[in-house]
């Protein structure tokens, strides 16, 4: 199966390469400028799309109390960095002690 796919891909690329070599040098250059220019425009446009906004509500316990005060519920805490991971209590204590020792 994998060998058939490999042979098919190789034959397809050789056919496309042969058609590309059949073009004149000027037409080949224009074709590749158009292809690369289109890809670059799509790349730039991908950054101009509006970002998806995620809205969520706090979880509710059946007794109508909201889970905002429960330890470990970090969904209400905003992070400064989009790459920040939730921090466990041990790491928070360690950072606090390090900060206290540097003063």
C-alpha cells in the first residue's frame, strides 16, 4: 500500500515536472511568481481574520452556588500571557519564598 502511494506520488511529480519544463522560461517564472504570491497573500490574510472569542459561564452546583471560590478553579483567573500554564500550589509557595528571599 505504502509502496503504491510512493510510486503514484513519484509519477505525479515527474509528470508535473515534465509539464513545467515544457513551458518557456518566462512563462515558468510568471507561473511560480503567481503561485508564491498567492500563497503569501493567503498567509498575510490569515493574520487579518478576527480571532475567535471564547465565552463561558462559571459552573453551578445544584445548590445554586457558583464554583468561583473553590480552590483549583482557575477559570476565573486571567493570565498575563497566552502561554502561561496553570500553577499548582507548591510552585506558588516556592515562588513566594524565592521572592521573599530576594528582598
